[in-house]
C-alpha cells in the first residue's frame, strides 16, 4: 500500500485526465477501480521501475480489453490510446508535493472507514498481511476480509471521485462568475 501511495496514486489525476478524453464518467470510474484492483493483486512490485508508466499501461490494457469486448471500436479511441506517450521520468517538485497531499488525503479517507473495515484494510493493504492471517487475528472469515477490503477500496475511490467532481464544479462556477463579471464590465 505504501508503494501504491508513493508511486501510483500521485499519477491518478493524469490517468483520469487521459481517460476523460476517451471514456464516459461511469466507464472511467470502472477502469480506475479495475486498475487499482489489478495493482493490488500484485504479489510483488519490485520488478516495476516506474509506477507512473505501470499505472498508465495497466489502465490502457483495461481500456483495450473493454474495447475488444465491445466489438465496435471508434477510430478516435484507438488513435488516442496509441498516441499515449508513457514517460517514466522523475517527478517534478510540484508533482511530489501533490502526491504527498493525495497520500495524506487517502490516509484520512482510510481513517474515516467503518472501524472493522478500516482495521482489515490497514492490515491487508497497508501492512501487507495475508488474508488468512488478517482473518485469524480479527476472528472473522476470509470472506469477510475480502469483502471489507473491497468495500474499503470502493469507499475510498468514491470519495476521491466525489472530491474531483466537486473541484470540477467549483472551477465551472468560477469560470461562469468570471464570464459574468467580464460581460458586465464590457457594457
């Protein structure tokens, strides 16, 4: 979980921005969640040199898989995906600061989970304990562990998405207010 917070999460906004160009909002959320699930299922991340490149590649793979399932693929979607230039460069200081803010936000979101769900999520995803060990420690079934981890991830992703939606709405209101001020000052 620490690796995801440090190497993947800071790039979520970039992945979302890229996906917004080709997907509707509902599909975008599904792709992001599937991508995180795919990353969470990895047994080891030592082979990954760039979390950013891996995140983009995993999201791209999921989009392509979904497009193949649809049978009809728009030329624009294929062109957009093929033109994606995945760069494994070092993050800028601004990106690092943004990543730290996002990590703090995720920590707060984890703290806000229901008690059992939070404890299970932290043991499984933050401390990296096996599902069986988490179940034994807390006296619950492995099925409960699996469900609570999924529930926790879903709640966190929903909160992040809601925060982005609120930010976009605020920006739209600011732009509207600015246009209104400009039109009244022109008269």
